């Protein structure tokens, strides 16, 4: 399943990178478990090719 030309894995990776960057610049109360799950899903979907 793709959204336009960007795969879901790449979209999740981009989201993870943006949120990680923002959390280092400003204080975002995002639990590390949420970030870990997001990174794990992005990695798995990229490996699967979705």
C-alpha cells in the first residue's frame, strides 16, 4: 500500500525523524515506548518493502 509515491515505511520513518528532531529542540512529552514502536514499525515496513 502506498500513498502517492511514498511508501508507508518511508512515511513512518519521516514522521519518526521529525518527531525526534522536534523533541530534541523543544520539550515534547512523548513516551520512549511510542517512539520505539514507531521506529520498529518503520523499519519492518521498509524491510518488507511497503
